[in-house]
């Protein structure tokens, strides 16, 4: 009998322990004085102090409503896993009072979840004012920065009208972006949807990105990046690069883009490097099951990427590209050159594979065609256009 009561005591103690472990302590931003239509910058900073100090898993809830947020720094390391659940809309100031490239910064967190919320950068008034000649728009805020976060999930959020890149991922490891929405006008400059650099194991899935620049762009040190079931357009397409502009760039390694649809984008899937560049490598990059709807340059390797004549085109790129595949890519091109593989004369592309490509062009500029330079791709399956059939111009 005595044994049994001890067992029951132990069991209920364990159950209590289990429930406190699995049930997060909830912090409600309202209790920190947040009110709809008011500025919550201070309330959020105060709440974050408590949440970050909590020694068991906690959840910070921002209730529904529209709030002004001047800036937010959700900085770790914190003591336990944190979920931030946003039911409302956060609005950045439309007019900046000081130059800054930050708005919401999420940094050095492990086991973090960001769940829902609309991040409205209110960029419409700044578009076109800062960067008429180049893509560099000066110090304008990126809607959300993820710096050095690990084992985390970003789910169901919306980024609206960022003044610059919508989201920047730097130094992160094992982060999944699920059901992320990005919306900005087609003519908004430098508003990349998700830019990933120096990060490993990033998954983007079931997302929808409409913007003025790259849908997803991968910078140096992007490794094991997977993008699936994501739609892009308008915008500039999915890009690796541009690479080679700076010394000591880290390799790009392991890029898997699958089951994505691009619509009315300026480019499709593209790898771009600067001529007259620094050394670098990018390898193991695979694009498969991609649907193109009225897309410019649907399949594109461009090692002569030199916008606004900022470089010497006569000096070849020193970024070596290898193990690249384009498979099962179908739909329509808005340019007659549907497959363009322009590799470096200094370090030609190696091990490029093109399989089952069927792209139509119906404009007035002639038949659908392909252009190749410094590459001998391995071809199989359907080839429309006939990849590298004509010698380079
Ligand atoms: C990656 O992060 C997810 C979400 O936190 C976690 O469940 C998973 O265990 C992590 N994977 C590894 C290999 O650490
Ligand atoms: C990311 O995607 C890859 C390939 O689909 C998968 O193996 C990996 O487990 C995923 N990681 C996470 C954190 O979901
Ligand atoms: C990806 O696309 C292929 C070909 O259209 C299809 O067979 C497959 O089921 C798709 N996978 C997912 C996860 O949607």
C-alpha cells in the first residue's frame, strides 16, 4: 500500500513537471500597457526583458489591433525557448527620423518561434527617392533581421512594403520559414523578399512573395538552403548572388529549389557573379519542378552581371560554379532567350546539367532560343529551346 501511494505521488509530480514543461507561460503585451493605435516600442522592450529572463518556455502575445512600432530589438541569448505570437499589425513610422537599417531585429535566440503578424514597413513614401541610379538605397530599414538564430521557426507572418529588403537572414542555423507572405509593389527598389547569407540549413516552404526585387536571394556562405512550394512574382526571381564583389566571400553550397512557381518575374532561377571579381565558389545548386509563367530569362547563369557598368566586363569572373542542375522547368518565357548559360572565361562552369526543359516564347522577337558561353552542359530529356545548340555570340 505504501508503495502505491508513493507511486501515485511520484506520478502526479511527474505529470505536474511535464505540464509545466510543455505549457508555456503566457505574457500578454496588453499588461505592459500596449493599446491599439498607440506606439508599443517601450511596452515591447519591457515585455521582452521579462520573457527573455523567464527560465521556462514562454509565449509573448501581441493581441489583435494596429500598433505603431518605432523599432524592436528582440535580443538573446535568453534563458528558455520563446514564442512570439502576433495577432495584429505592426507599423513602422512612414517617415524616418534618423538613418537606420534596422526595424525589427531578432538576434541570438535558440528554439525561437515567430508566429503570425503583419509587419508593415510603410515604405511607399520612400520608394524612388533614394536610389535612382543604383540598387543601393542607402541606410533604409530592413523589416525583419534574423541574426544568429538557431533551431527556430518563422510561421504565418506577412511583411508589407519594407523600405529595403523585407527579411535578412545572417549567421543562422536550422531555421524554417513556413507560410510567409511578402507584398510590395513591382517598382519598389531593393526590396528583396528573403535574403540569406552565411547561414546553414534554412528551409522556406509554402510561401508567397510579390516584390520589386529578388524573391529570394542567396549571398555568400549560404549552405543547405531548401525552397519548396513557394510562389514568386512580380519581382526579379530567385537568385544565387550576386557573388564575387567582395574579398573572402564564403562558398555557396547546397541549394535546392523545388516545386516553385514564378509569375511575371524579370528573371527565373538565376546564378549571378560579377566580372573582374574576387575569387569564390558556388556548387551543388539544383532547380527542379519549376513552373514559369511569362518569366524573363527563365534559366539563367550570368557571370557577366554588371549593372550600371560598375565593373570591367572584359575581365572574367573568378567565381567558380559547379554541380548545377536545372530539371523539369516548364512554362512560358517573356524573352526569346529562355536558357542563358553565360559562364566565366577564366573559370568555366563545370558539371552543369539541363534536363526536361520546355519553355515557350510567343512574342515578336523570333523563336525561343538559348545562349551559352564557357559551358558544356549535360543534356537529357526534352530540350525546348535546344540548349546550347547555337554557338555563343
Ligand atoms: C531544427 O529546429 C527545429 C525547430 O526548433 C527542431 O525541432 C529540430 O530538432 C532542429 N533540428 C536539429 C537537427 O537540431
Ligand atoms: C529542410 O528541408 C530538407 C529537405 O527537404 C529536410 O531534409 C530538412 O529536414 C528540413 N529541415 C527542417 C528544419 O525542416
Ligand atoms: C512537385 O512537383 C512534381 C511534378 O509536378 C510532383 O510530382 C510532386 O508531387 C510535387 N511535390 C510537391 C511536394 O508538391
